[in-house]
C-alpha cells in the first residue's frame, strides 16, 4: 500500500501557509494539486516550444542549403556561359581570318562587328532587375544566366524590355521572357503569372509583330 502523501509538508515546502486568511485561501492538498497542474502545463508548453524551434531550425537549414545549391548552380551556369562565349569568339575569329584569306571585305567587317558585340556583352554589367533592385531575385538571375542573348543582342533586348514595359504599365509583373526561333523568325514569348492569355497576346502583337 502506498504511503499516504503528506500534502501539508509538500504545500509548506512550496510556500503554502496554513494561517493564511486571504481571498485565495485553500487547503494543502488543493494547493499542491493546483501547483502540479500548472507545472504540467508549463512542461507541455516548453516541449511544444522545443518542437517549434526544431521545426524552425529545420526550415532555416533547408533554406541555407537551397541558397548554397543555387549559388553553386549559378556559378556553374556562369562558367558555362563564359566558355560558350569564348568558343564563339574563337569561331568568329577563325571565320574572320578566313575572310581575310578570301579577300572578302564584307564578311570580314560583319564578323568583326559580331566579335565586338560578343566582347561588349561579356564585359557589360547585368541590366537592372525588374523589381527595381529592392530584393535579390534568384529567378531573374537564373534567367539572365540562361539567356545570354539579352546582353548580346540589342534588338532582342529592346523587344524584351518593350514587352515588360507594356505588361508592367497595365499593373502586371513580368516573370520570364525567353527567345525561341519559330519558322525562322525571332520572337519573344512570355511566361506569366496572373495575366490573361488574350492580354499577353495583345502585348506581344503590339511589340513583336
């Protein structure tokens, strides 16, 4: 048989006074049991806080990992873009040398201009982000890496900026513009969010066609 609890001793140890006559006066057992309930609630809240902190730490760790992976991806894409530009410069230089050998002045000057455009694109700073530079935009940065024509082709850059301005002026934000070759002609296609297709087609027809 379990020994009977000495609630008076326990309550006294916790600050209970038998001669207390205030409005919250209570007996020793009630005082002890009430304290146990409060302690149990505090433990529950503490454990819940630990779980929340662990979940938050997990989310932060995932974000840090994602940022690290994106940085590595961006660096790799930049390296590939630089390699492509170097290969392009080598190819254009060889073709320009061949034009000299062939005494083809028109081709020589055409290739010379293309070489200068590629060099300018490689050395040019990236264009200002569409969000006004308020916050880093990984999607925009990744898009620039995968669409080096934006810096290398002034005509297509002007078309892309024109589409963005057309849509933004109507209260929408352009998320992504990319180039494709359709039937041998250059066009800019718009991937968008929250923009009705007919409005996109209208903007494209105004700017591209």
